[in-house]
C-alpha cells in the first residue's frame, strides 16, 4: 500500500477567455458556471474523497486567498491555503506542491490539479488518480492524458510510448496542434490531450527539479521554509519566492526519464471559452442554454447569460451573448476562442471592465458601485457576520451610510455607534471611521459618497485586521 | 396667395419596433436616435420655418405632454400643446387638426405630420409642403407620397392617377405590398410610399369627415369646443372625445373625391426598426455604427448602441446589438422587423421591461432605480429648477434622502426644511412629505427606501401642482 495522494489545487490564471464574467478580479475558477458551485468548489469536493486523498492544499494568490477560503467554507471542505506572493509559472507551482508534500511525509505522493478544470465523471477521475498513484509510488511522475473528444487546437498533446506499468505509458513527446488537420492526425495516432494535472512522488519531483530547474527549486524551498503563518494562511516568503525564474514544468517533464502518462477517460475540459460552457451545459429547447433572464426567439444552440438585464435574442443560431452588470459580449460560438485577444485589446485601450468587476470582493465581504457621477458615488456594501472594514479616512469625500439590513457597529473618531436597520450615520470628510458587522446575519449598507474625488486610492488605512495596510 | 400652413405634429405610438430603447414610457419620437435631437424635435424645427408655416400645434397623450413641452423648450420652439385623453385612431387625430385649424381661420390650411418621421432634405420637405398647400388652397386634401427607395413591404403604397394640378395627381388607390415581389412591381409601376402626412383645407376636411365619419367629427368637434386650458395645455374633453369611434383616415381618403397626391423626394423614413436606424446613421469603419461604449472586432455593417455597459461584438456582420440599462436586444438587421412581435411576447410574459423604462420622466424631473432588493430600493432622483413633487405619504416604507447636488426644500409633516448638498433627511413611515427644488440648478438626490413593500402604488398623493391626484 502507498500513502494517500496529497492533492494540491492551483488557483492561478485570470481565465479571460470567459470575459466579461471572468476577469482578474474574479477569475473563472471561482465563478459558478454550471449550477451552484464554482469549478474550484467542484474540484475541491472531488479531492475530498478520503479513500484516495489526504487533506487538501490550495495554492492561491494574495488577491484571491479570501475568496478561496470563503468558497471552501461554503462547501464545508477544510484545506491548507498557501499564498503565492506572485505568479512564477508552472515549474515553481509544482515545486511548491512537492515541497509542501515533503513537509508532510518523505514518501509523499502529490497530485497537482488546476482549479478551473471541469471533470464529468468524478468516480472515474478518482480511480484514474489512484491508478496514477500506484505508478508514482514506484518513484515516478505521472501526467494525466485525456482521450481527445474532438481535434482541438487549443490543447497540447502527448504522444504516448510503450507501456511501462499497468495502464501507464512512456511519454514520447509533448506537442502542440497548429491546425485542425494536424489535430485530426494526432487523434488518429492515439495522442492524448495534456491536461497538465500531475501525480508524482514528491522526492522524485524535487530531485528532477533540482536537476533541471535548480534555481526554481532552491528559491521555492527557501520560500516555503521561511513562509509565515497568519490569518490561517501560509504565505511564502516573498523575496525568496520572487527569485524563482519563470519556467514551465513541461521543460522538466520533457527532460526527465521518470515521466509516464495515464489516460483519464473521465470527460474533461479546461472551460477555456464560452463554446466550452455551452458544450458542458444542460440544453433547453432548441439547444439553447439560458442562464438568468433571457429569451431566444427563432434561434437554436445559443448561449445566453445575464446577471441582471433582460436579454432578448432574435433570429440567430450558435451565438453566445454574455451580459454582466457593466459589460456585454456578443460572439459566435465558433469564434469564442478569440475573446482572450479581444480582452487584451480592451485592456490596451484602458477599458476598466477588461480587468475589474463592478462587484469587488474583500476579506470582510463585498461592494458594488451602483451609481457614479462627477461628484457622487453610491455603493451597496455587504459585510459578513464578524467582518470588519479597515479603520480609515478620506481626504476628498464625506460618506452617508444607510443600513438596509442587519446591524452595523460604526467607529467615528472617538465614538462607537450601533446603527440599526433603517437608520443612517454621517461621516464627514477627514473623520477616522470603521464599519463592522457584530451580528449574526449579513449587513447591507447603502453608502452615498459626496466629494470632489471619489477614487479607491483616497482610502487612508490606519488599521486593518486583514493586514492590508 | 394662400394662408400659411398650420402644422400639427402627432406624437402617437409607442414605437416598440425600436425596443428596448423605445417603449410606452418613452416612445421613439422623443428619443435622440441620430445626434442630439429627437425625431420630434427635428420635426418641430422643420415646421418652424416661418416662410411656410404658422405657429406649431402638438398633439400628445396625457402621459407624454410634459416630455413634449420639455423637448420644445430645449430647442426654443413655441407651440400649442393639445392633450388627447386617449388614442382614438388617425381619423380622430386628423379631425382634431382640422378643428384646431378652423379655430384659427376659416380658410385655414392644415398640415398633419407624424412626430417620429425623419426627413433627410429639410429644404425640399418645406418646398413640397408649400406646393401641396397651393393645391390644398383650392379646397383639396393632399397626401404626401414618397418615391420609394427600395421595395419595402413595411409601408403602404399609393397608386397615382392623372395629373390634376402642377405636380399633383389623382389618388387611384391605397394598397399594401404583401411581399417583395409585389413591392418591386409597385416600384416599376411608379407607385409611391404612403407617408400618411397630409396637407389640406381644413373646411374641406371637416366636410369630408362629416360625410364619411360623422360620429368621429361630431365627437371631436365637441371635445375641442369643451376642452380645458390648464398648465399651458389644451386638454380635449375626455367624455366627448372617448365617444369618437376608432377609425382610420385612409377610409376617408379612399372615399373622398378631393384627394390628390404630391411626390416628396426629400428622403423619408418612419424609422420603424433598427435596420432603418443603421441605414440613416453615419457609418464608421467597416460600415459599423457605434453609439455609446461599444467595440466591433472583426465585423462589418453592425449597429451597436449602449446606454451604459461596455459592449464588445466579435466576429459578426449585419447585426444590431442594443443595450439599455435594463435590457439587451440582439437581432440580425435583416430580421429587425420582428422586434415588435417579440416585445408583444415579452409583454404577454409579464416582463416589465417590455413597457417601462428604468428611468421614468415626470413633470418635475425624472428618477432612475439604481438598486432594488426585497426590502430596500435606491433611486437617483433629479428635480428640475422649480420642480415640485406631490405632497405624499407611504404606508410601507421609510425614506432617507441624501442631496448630492443642488438644494432641496423638504416638507415633512409641519416642518419645512432646507437640505443642502451633502446633507440628508429622514422621512419615517407615514409622514406627509414633499420635495421641491427652489434653486437655479438641477437637484440630485439619492433616495434610499426601506420597507416591506416598495411598489410605486404605495404613494398616497395628497396634493400635486401637476394635477395628478
């Protein structure tokens, strides 16, 4: 018997192929695309199968660590959350996983999984992982290859070689498909999609990284060893980690002789674009998929998604119409792969909606800007039970807070005031203030800002329980 | 020399072919579709040409009388505004015009024009009207026919007969085109589009209406004679007017022997659907038309219009994407004629956005709902200088008002309180209150409503300077 797999979920990437829903401020792995759970939550649930897996480790950016924690709490999954101060590429990410595994057990088997991958058959996924673990336990590095469902050009391919163990094959090459013709040839020749998910003996992985990416392994080893525990997170030591060169794990997988591939026929997608979302969704009448308030009149196989507005699509087929509160995308499903390029152009044009959502998540809750003009802004602020905003002041604006649900505990200079539902409080320019939710239910506040400058950078943080100042 | 034409602009119709921008609460004639002016304002400006026209008369519904007045004031055009208590069809509308004309002058020449028609060449339009007036002065009824620009099936056609005067022809028949083949045949045979715009001798029109629609003429005659002048409007007497049978003026035009047609080659459209808007708009790169924040990537001849959200259209041609704050329409331009049917289906489904805008215009100004939840609503309210809301109370909600621009004079039970910018006031459930703008600049208020029922019908109006209670 080999030890259980230590599953490490990587929450990297912005997933801009799913813009406008997915952006830097809330990337696709944290968004519920099918049903109630996000891809991250689905993956976390799969990796909670105690027959195959040890306690979950989640690697997240500093920006998204609270989102990851909240989403795990919502599904009742306990995990160790490790904060990557910056993103240093897949070699560094795998090195973190190896290092964390070895911290638990010298013989650790580690599985590295992407938070934004969607698996159709969970039972078969766990079985595949277990099979890979048997191979990894012999000191191997096993990559999970996916039997291709179609000649994709968006995925990398693996050419499997001779069988090395039950169901495991040598990796002959990692290749890309330049076009559909080449991809079709790969399919005919039995190539597999490269899912990027790995299961390995941690000691072997460390040795191979030391051999082929020594600087990465050294920096990561130091960053993990000198990381700091705070607010329930392990944050890697930023200076040491930043020294790790940006490198891809594929180079290591190509160089090592320990690599093998196991086919995982469990139905898999990285949900890279809106056509994939349509593929994976349950279809309604005429093949249309409608999330939110939408109607299709005289059209088939469309994907409609609306956060707020009423959406009417008339006389078109095979199109995706995606509407958030602040942005709308219209693209034929067949061209959905172009969206990432479009978002890059929008970013280059300085459009804020390319990167940032109108609803912003914070460790204490979230806020949504509902009205903005030259000299005033209105926000709807939700504070979680126990949530506490930073103690702060503004140079250029006064604020009026109206409590519309729950109870607020407001600090205003030397006072502490309890503000109940249907009560308000005024915060003049320059006063030092803080809002907290001392109650048992979420606190909803309408904030009316009045002033000559309303930017988020006119927040002078004096104290913050989440260490953001 | 004949008298000048008394121009009467009819502001009827909801224009739902231009949904979601045009709806019952703000129909297309009042919406700026090209440039800054609405179709109504452009028409009013054209009809202010003093060489050809007498002082303008505007016929509007009770609901839109203040909008018409505001839009006229904005362009500096003086007019008599006549309020139709209900809509009773085109025969009644023409009867009103004849009656109002005769009230000014027994020999009056009257022109009836639709507020939502768009004219390309204003000089030629005025010339055509003058030519028609010469014929009308001989006791005739002249309809303006448009030389067809393409084989339209959405317009009615006129078959001209022999010439009766310089440029005027007998009307042989009014016909509809069932399909494009028939329409093309009409074009080849020299038929004209029926614009519905008429220029006539008022006494002749009254006589012909008395002959062919006697009940309409009698009811309208009484409703005009017993109408009431108030707040600068002439409101037709509702009971008398309601007795007018619903009838089309076309039946009268077919029956009378006084009708002739004059061709008006001035470029004309009733802007019935979004493809017409694209046709009439100035094109940008690749034939795309973009109003508001929109981008087309890899696409041609599209129409984009967004009130608020960022709009990205990728890889499609010849499509209209129209986004308001609360609704989004996606339709190929070639199918834009179906939109009215779609809106009817949305209405049947009880979707409020089919009829009502989120921004609601009132005689005192306007409001916009910016956040709505089960137990609270936030509105941005703008009150014109001198505007006064009704004295009112609510059974189910308290209100918090924060002034973000201007100065408010607030009545609260027995108090009158001046609330300045960056100040707020609380209105408990059940208190009798009123807001007014005593200042010289618009007053902007953020209203936060808190309560168990937030519908517009929980407004008990006690007093209203606009006579709405």
